[in-house]
C-alpha cells in the first residue's frame, strides 16, 4: 500500500505518514525518539498553579509571575535590559 493511499485511508496528511516512516527507518520505533528539548523545570501541578494564577487575574504580567516564582531569566539574556533596569519597560523579551 502506498504512503498516499494510507494517508487517504486514515484521513491524515501525507507528510505525517512520511515523517513516521522516516522516524521508523532511522530509530526502529516511532514512540521513543531521541530529542534535544530542554527538560521541564516545573512539575505538572506547578504548571497548573501558574495557569490558574493567570486565569484569576488576566491582567497579571507574565514577568511578574516569573519574578515571584524564581523562574525568571537572568537580565543578561534580556534584549531590553537597559530599559527594564531604568523602569521604562515592564516587558522583557
């Protein structure tokens, strides 16, 4: 059966089947592929807590939450550091 006919039969995109085939050929499985993602710092329960904070107060800036939780990036990674340190901008990108 061709890749296109499988995609049509399952009603999914051709590229999805193609990617799965490539992964299977390369790793022998499609479930446990190696990845280079950064490991999670927060637990799922803590993620839920942060989400609820923002749902309760929708105007709360993300930077405020990051500062309070201790997961803020150091200022050296901020592209707007001079403005932030002088209090001109509350957003850090």
